[in-house]
């Protein structure tokens, strides 16, 4: 049984490529925005890891994760962004909202390693 | 000296002394004659009883006497009219005629008194001698008298039995007496005349001298009186003989009050010491000249005098002529002048002091002004410093603003680039995975292709990362910085400038150096320093980057082998707007901002440079 992870991004290509690159090791759920992500999380209660893009319409990555964490505090949350680290992300890191942040272009191995380590497989 | 003339002789008041005496003599003679005639008349009247009076002889005698009385009155009248000579002759003639007439008429009655009558007539005959005019009429008168005597004797002798011989004897003796007396009188008169003439000529001289003396005396008196200075003449007992008006005025007395008194009597006295001095000097030299003495007047007021005195001899008596000038007023004026002078001096002194004080004040004010001016100067300097700082700050703000805008831009661009890059990366990762699973027909070729994609993504990614690092917005100073990666990032960003021109030689410390800093700012530091190094290299060169940890300090040396700089410019190179680059190429702010950042990180920056050898920048930061 593969570990279920959720990736939220507003760009479909990113979503597709993420799914292609990680579906070997994980069962990847993808969502086009925060609301979809929250719906999926509600549906798939056993998703352990959530990775979100930062810049999204309506609700950004950190805001989404904040809501999600309120509902599902035990899941591991990460940010994958094309931006450099900023104050918001730094705060999230400091408060423990997210465990880590990854920058685009993503490094598959790095992300894999981090998730595996986090969930203790 | 001369007795006053009788009123009758007032005609001769202005005549000469001799004439006055002559007229006086005639007058007396007339008066005596008149008295004698009057007495004889009276005698005639009282000595004869009235019955006898009517006798012829008595009557004729009395009548003759009366006529003579009248004639004498005529003589007096003529005398009073100034005809004294005529009067004298008439007197003589009338008396002689009447005497002889009476004698002739009287007969023997007068024989007994004949001698006395002859003597009287003889004296009368001498009258012209006394008058000194018509002297020779003496002879006439004498002859007439002798003749009359002859007739009388003849007539009387005939009548009264006179002895003839005695008659001639008597006549001769009388004649001889007349002649002798006349001669004697003439002789005396002649001698007297000589004497008289001489006396008269002497008298003229004497009169002249007298006039001169009188004039001198007048002059002296006028001078003496009109002298404005006090003058006095005193005898040797200091009793005043003569004083002038000024003297009287000074003492407030009348001239007549002064004579015969001493000045001390008048209440004026020299002070004893002055008096002693004055007397001694006068005794010794006979004069005193310009002696300064003090005198106290009767009111007790003190006067200062210049005293002059000379001993004179007047009428065989010694006297002292003194004069003095009262200089009290002058002295007072002098004293006042001196006082005014002193006052003036004091005033001048006072004014000078005031002026000096004012001057001091002015000086103080001036100093204050200078002081204030200095303060203003320094404030001005501070202001210009502040202005300069403001300008610098403004420029730095502009630069910061630029950096902020650049940061935003870079961030936006990076995000936009990163997403497509993520596509490529994702696709590459997926492809690589695919080929690993399924293999490739031309594995060598596809590997190269895949690798090329990977390297491209890597390089783009690095540039974006570097840019992000360079321009990221974060003010915190305690980000954990990996020094080596920051330097590497900078090199990546500057790759375009470095390639084909500059070789970078990294001599990094053998361990990663992590320090607390502001990552963006640290990027700026190294970009600035490395850009300067690149620009210092004209064609080709090397930049050596050396890092080391020495004790608690971190040392970074960045050296180039470029053109170098003159040593004197090194002190200015961190000044804002200082640049050696061509206009437009550099803002002159790079190293200034760098210095500020280094200061904010408690670091130091030093420069060493040699012309055509290169420049070395040494940075040091605290490191634990």
C-alpha cells in the first residue's frame, strides 16, 4: 500500500508532471486549487503528506495549509514554490506549519527522500 | 616866600620880583610920606590956637602940606596904574618942592631942623638910584637941593644974621656930602647893577631849571599818580611820605590818611618772615626786585605781591620808593587753571577708562561674536555634513529602492521562469525515469541529450537562485549564511562578465563557513567587490578569493591583478559618489554601500593597491 500524498498547484502541467514523477512511489492526489485540495482531504482521510504550490488564485499555499492543518493537524505539510523563501514561508517554517519548503524546479529525489524520512518508511 | 602885595599894587601881581619890590618901596614911601604929611597937618592944626591959625605963615604951611597930601595921593594913583617910575620921580620932586616951599615960607623956623631936612632930602634925591632908572637925575636932584639950600641960606642968613662964612662952610659941606653920597650911591648902584644883571641872567637859568624841575615834578607826579600799580614813598622808619592812587585804591584809603603813617598803621602787614627778608635785602643791596611776598590786609585777606623797592635820597634824607603788583588774582587764576587742568586730566582719565571699558566690552562682544561665528561655522559645517549625509542617504535610499524594485522584479521573473523550468525539470525527471525503465535504442545519444537538459536546467536555476539571493527582501541580520555559497552565487550571477576574461581562483577555508548575516546584503558586498575587480582587469586576468578563519575572526581576501590604484585614492574610495570609472559606468555608490553593509555586520574592509600590480580587498568579520 503506497503512501497517499496530495499536491496542490494551479498549473495543470505541473500537476501532471508531479504525478508522473512521484506516482511510482506514492499514491498521488492532485488538486487544481485550495478548495479542491480541501475536498480531496475530506474524501481521502489517509493522505499523510500535503505539498502545495505557494502562489495560487483565491487562496495561496500557506493559507490553504493553515486551513488544512486546522482540520488535519497530523499530516505533513510542505511548500513547493517558484519563489525564493519569503517572510510568510519563513514564519510557517518557524511556527511548524510546514516542515520544509522546496523550490521549483523540483528535485524529485530530494522531495522523495524528505517524504520518506518524514513518514518513517 | 614873598609877602603878599598890598591891594593897591595888584597891577604888579604878574610883574617881576624886582619891580614888585620897587613898587612896594614906593608904596611904602608914599604911605610914610602921606602919614608924615597927615601928622604934620594935624600938628599944625592942634599946636596953634584957632586965632593964630589964621596967620599967614601957618596958613601957607598948612596949605602947602595939604597940596602935598593931594600930590602924594596923585603919586599913589599913578603907582596903582603901573607908572611906578614916574610915581617915584614925582614923589621925590613933589616932596622936595613942597619942603623947600614950606622952608622958604617958614624962614628961620626950620633952621634948627635944617640938618635933618637935608638928610631927608638927600635920601629922597637917591631915589632914582633905587629905582635904577634915570639914575643921573640924582645929580639933578642933588644940584637942585644944593641950589635951594644956597637960596635958603642966603635968604635966611640975610634975614637972621647968619654968619657969612659958616653959611659957605655949611653949603660946601652939604654939597660935598651930596656929591659923596651920590657917588657912593652911584658906585653901589653900579656894582649892584652888575651883580643884579648877573643875578638876573642866573635867574633866567635858574628859572629854566626851575621850570624843568617843575615839569619833571609834574611828570613825576602824573606818572606816580597814574601808575596802575601801587606805589609809595616812605622814610626810613617806614612812615609814608607819598602814595599814589593805586596804593590808595588797594588799601581803600585817602592819600591824606596815608601820609605820616606806616602801612602797618593802615592795617596792612607783610608776613614776618617776608618782612625780614625784605628788610635784609633792602639793607644789603639798596633795592628789592621782584620779591614775592604775602601781605594780610585789614580784613584779614591774604594777598600775593611782587614787591619792588629802591632806596633814594631826597632832600638829604633817605627814603624808600616801593611798588607792588598784586598777583593774588593771577595766583588764584593759576590755581584755578591748575585745578581745571587736574579736573580735565581726571576727566580725560575717566573718559579713557570708560573708553577702555567700552573697548573691553566691545572686545568681549567681538569675541562672543567670533565665538558665535565659530559656532555658526561649525553648525554650518554640521549642516553641510548633514546635507551631505542626507544626499548620501537619499542616494542610498534610491539605490535601496532600486534594489527593492529589482528584488520584486527578480522575484516575479524568477517565479515565472521557475514554473516553465519546473515543466522542463519535471519532464526531464520523468524521461530519465522512463529511459531507465524501458531503455533506449541509442542510449549514449539520449543520455547526452538528457544530460544537456539537466545542465541547462541547473544553470538557469542557479542564475535564478542567485538573482533571488541578490535581490531578496529581508532586513534581518541573523539569517544563517553560507559564505562560500554566497560567493559562488555571486560568481554565477557575474558569469557573463567573467567568462573568457577572468579566471576565478577559489582558496576557500576547508570547512563550510556559516555566519549570521543578511544574505541579500552579503551578496551585494561580494558582487560589488568582484565587479570592481573585473573592471580593473583590462584584458585577461585572475581573481583570487581566499577565505580563512583566524581565531574569532573571519577573513576574506579578494585580489585581482588589474591596473591597481594610486595609494592616495584609497582613503576616498568608500566615499559616496567617488569613482574612477568613466561617467555612466559607475555610480560611485558601490563601495560606499558595501562599507555601510560591512559596518552593519561589525566588519572591516581594507584596501591595498599598487599601480599595474593589482588591488587586494580584505574583509574581516567577527566569527565564533
